């Protein structure tokens, strides 16, 4: 997981996890990763995004599969009623 600047340049990764899973053909599995603001906040600016990269390999052939997901961060609106 890393920050991506508004220019498209990726910063250094600030979190990595490794999971070993065996997924039978035609099936899927979900792996959840929770990231708190305290963890990503110091790495992102106002116009940045987070980039998650996931990779896996087919054991029998050694073929590598990779996927990237970019999440654009938005500051929530704050409304105060006095």
C-alpha cells in the first residue's frame, strides 16, 4: 500500500502484507486489510490517492498475476449547527 501523488508518481510503500492462499480453479477468496487514518494520514496530501497492489502466482506454471487498485481520498464535509 502506498500513496500516489496527484502527478501519478508513487511514493514508497508504507504497508505490506503477505498471505498464502490456495484458490481452486473457478473460485475466489476475499482477503480484508483494514487501514486506519493514523496509518495512512502521514503519507498522503490533499490531492493524493492510495494504491493497493496485489500479486499472486500459479503454482503449477509460475505465471504471475498482478492487479492495482487506486482509491481517491475525499475529505468529508463538516457541518456545525450552533
